[in-house]
């Protein structure tokens, strides 16, 4: 069954923190214009102060379910990794998960610098 078109919310409805930088796509507007989270409560994506662990895990899983159905999840994730965003669920990853991804990327980049591929050495 087709879903009725959703009403666009103002950009301010995208979950943001104070002084947050929002990247702009080069094509038809900001990537977050198509974000599913625009229709959800921002509190789902950002922890309240002193949140108990069980509540945090439950909230993060709910936020990840929203991200899983989002057409701009990859752009959102890359935004959070490139900024880097220190808080919240972005692109289906928590802040801790993003730190792991960034550490792996740094490690992989270091390995590539130390052991360049034969194709790169030949070219």
C-alpha cells in the first residue's frame, strides 16, 4: 500500500544540538531534507542527562530502527563521521560505534601508508 506523502517539516525539526554544523548536498538541497528523523522526537536520538543504561540501550535501538528505514542514512552517517558528531545516534550508529569506525578507518589508512598496494607502486 502506498503511504500518503508526508508534510515537510522545517529544517529545525531535524535533531540538532546547539551550534551544530549541517552540511549541504551539492545537488537538490540539504541531505537532511529527506531524513526520516525529521518526523520523530529529537529526544529519541540524544540522551537525556543521567539516563539509566537500560533506558539508553532501549532508546538507541528505537533510534536505530528509525535510521534503518531512512533513505539518507549513509549521508547522515558520513556527516557524523566527518564532523565528527560527539553525541547522539546518527546514520544508525551511536557515538561509541562511530568512535570504533573512525579508529578502524585511521588504522586502515595507516596500514595502507605503510604497505602500499603493488598497483599503486607500479603507477
